[in-house]
C-alpha cells in the first residue's frame, strides 16, 4: 500500500497576474507591517531597476533597499542584509529578484531570529547531522518575507535555502518551516527585464524539478500530479516566450509551471543526481543552477535509462510528448538547443580533469541518495559527467 507524507510550507498566499507593488502593499497591511526593506541585487536596485521601482511604489512603507546580494547567496551578503534589517527595525522583507536573492533573504530571516551576526556563526544552523548543530525546532521569530521573483528558479515556494560558504566554496542548505515567504507575487511584468538566457535556463531548472520528482523511485500522488502539470506549462510557455519575449501570458504560464513543478518537493522524497551535481557545480565553480540543469539533466536521464526507461517513457506520455519519437534525455537536450542554451560541460567552463573532484564532492550531497538509479560511488558520478561532455 502506498504511504507517505505531504508537508505544506507555511505560506499564506500566492498572488498572480496583478501588479507587484499593489500585492506587496496588501500583504504588508494584512500582516500589520509598516517598515519594509527591499532586498535585491545591485543591477535591480539601479535608477531604472525593478527593485527601485517597487520601492518607490511602496512609498512610506519602504524604509530602505539592500542591494548587496550576489550570485549563489554568499554568507557575507546574508549577514550584511540581516544587519541592515536590524538597523532599520524593519518588520517585513521584500525580496525582488531571482533564486539567489530569495534564498539569501530567507536566511536573513534566520539571522534576525537567532541573532546571528558573523558569517561563521551560520555553520551551526546548516542542514546535516552534526553534534554542534542547533535544533531548528527551537528557533522562532516574527520577521517574515514576501517574494517577487524575476526568474523561474522557484526558490520562493520552499522552506529551504542554499547559501554559499565562500571560504570553502560549498553550497550549504538551511531549512525551517518559516523560511518560506508568507506571500509570493507572480507578476509576469516583473520578468520582462530578465535576460532571456537567464529566463530560459531557470525555466530548465524548473523542468528539472518536475522531471526528477516524476522519475523518483517513490511515488507521491499529489507531488506527481503537480510536477506533471508544471512540466506541461513550461513546455508550452518557454517556446512561446522564445517566439515573443513580451508575451506576458506566456510568461505567466511559465510562472505557473515553475510553481507547480517545485510543489512536489513537499512530498519529501528529494530530487536526484542532476540536483546533486548541480549543487557542486554551483558551489565549487560558480556555474548558475539553471545552466547546470541544461547540461546535467539530459546526462542523468540517459544514465538512469538502464533502470527506469519505462518510467521515462511514461513521463513523456504524462506531459503530452509522444513516447515513440525520442528519449526523455533527447527531448530535454533538444529543448535546450531550441532555447539557445548550453548542453555540454565544456560550454560552461568545466574540463574533464575536474570530474573526479566534482564526483567525490557530490557523493556528500543528500540528493544523490534519491536518484532513480542508485549511485554507489564517485565512479558513477564520473560516468554521468562523461555523458555530459558532448
């Protein structure tokens, strides 16, 4: 008999198809918040940047903009942002940007709750079984956040966050039920300035979420249903955006797709080798996670075919692709090429001489344990990386 647990993040609402600033103002009022800090990147905080426009539209509710978040959410940016939140006595954070901005803002909340003031202090709060780890169930705080995503990373829909330890060049995971934003605002107009390569690559990351859930060895009815619907929306919305970049309906379709595809993670069954290797490529070499999905997901699917070819054919049919035409690996790689995205490790700056180090590091990632085909050693990871060479 099928059994499992589907856990919902502590997220109160998702607002879609409305102007972002209006939705943020409503969220602030419903949470009795009057001192909002906008968190973002330097580029989005510029004179014509989206974050600056949102901040201006918030009027007196906005007490400042923190523009110090960079790629892969380094610990230092998180600490500086939390320091600014304390200084301004803000009562709601508003993250405007992609996955790095949203993940960093999630952990800023934790820093305020737990009075974390130095980057090295974060070590005791990261996920993993260690004697010195703080019991996250004991952490409570009132400061929460609203997310206004500009990409398709889907970080805003989970209670997990990835932050990079710049000294060790390692991406660390953090988890707490209240890390999930109270409100997510899906305004497709907020994505129009997003460079198309970033839009498409984060869309592939969203497809990666859905496919790895659907290919997971364990079944989860609600997660599977959401993942399949998410992949369908993305397969329709991404090519439509390529045909007309200003099509806000197609962009909203993509936003629905990334929302549904990531929702399967609440089943708790984990992702797979594509995500595990992607974490290593991001933390060690700075490769954006969207691009890691473009390069690694087709290789993982091809390697997994030895044990789950039937499941992959079923997934193709489930999301509306003819099972007879090609493999799921070929379909994903073909979509990447159609969207002008890279499909090889060499094209993202990774040489074969680095494969062993990547493989050995990846073996410590928990996502490797839920891959469709069991990964027994670093040699298996090297095999996948070899498949991603061409």
